[in-house]
C-alpha cells in the first residue's frame, strides 16, 4: 500500500507528466498555449512554493525557463476570461482532490484562486459548490492558520454574494455527471471527499502504483 505522496515526489511526477504531455516551442504560441492550458500545468501552478521552484520545474520538463512569466499569468484574471468552462472546471476539480492534505500556504493560494474564479466565472464554480461546502466547513472548523482562514472567509463571502452559488452550497449540482463527460469521474469518486466507492479506491491505488513505476 502506498503512503501519502511527499510534496517532492508529487512535483517530480507533475514535472515528468509535463515533459510527456507535449513539446514546447518558442516559434509560435500554439504549442505553448496548449501546454499552458493542460491540467498538469494547472496543478504545477497550484502546488509550486515560489517563482524559483516554478523555473526549476519548467527547466526539468524541457520548458524554456524564460517562459515563466507567461506560465504564471495563467492564474490571473485575463487568462480566466480566455479559458473555456470545461478546462477551468476540470483543472480546478483536479486541484481539489487532495486539498485536505496540502500545506497551509498552498491551501491559502487555492482558496484565493477559487474566490477569484467565483467572481469571474460563477457558472464554473456552480458545479463545484458541493465539494467547496465540505472544504469550507473543514477549513473553518479545524484550520489554525490565520491567513488560510482569511482566504476561506473570502471565498465564502464571494459564494454568498451570488444567489446561484449560495443556493448551490445547500443544494449542489451533481458534479460527478459533468466530470464523467470529461473522463475524470472515476478518480474523483476515489478521492478523499467521496470515500463510499471502495472499488474505485482500489483502482485509484493501482493507478498510483502505475504512476510510481512510470516515473521511477
């Protein structure tokens, strides 16, 4: 049985997946943009501790580190407006799978990203209100980090201001059906926020082992 992955191991896996996902080209924006929009890059941006670590990961993935500014901008408001709903929903759902295991600083960043997303793209966040209600309840009840608590209150405030999102916190849209169309429902059912599917959890463990074999 695999233990909880270390942060270093997680970043190494993401770096390897980025490298395998496709080539980066400096000659045109097409290949670059395609990679920037990938779930792997979204998860890297959600997990990196700082600018230097991002540069190191880009370099180890075969990406020109000079693109770090373009990469970092994908978490900004202008790129939120450019991305389509399905990409934003999938990338954000992937980011939430292991939320409860993340360091406070990473949780803080994710919560603030979700608050920004709730303001700019409420139709995307509408599908996420079910797991967000669980995350907010756990964070506000158990977190002892003042900065992370502030971020949780900010997200809750943003959700409460939108009548549709506020209602969805109590009566959530069925996220699993949407993720099924995106090919992510199996892993989502196996994550810590939905532990009722034991068979799916067995498949998830096998997937973890396969990833470990590929990377190592």
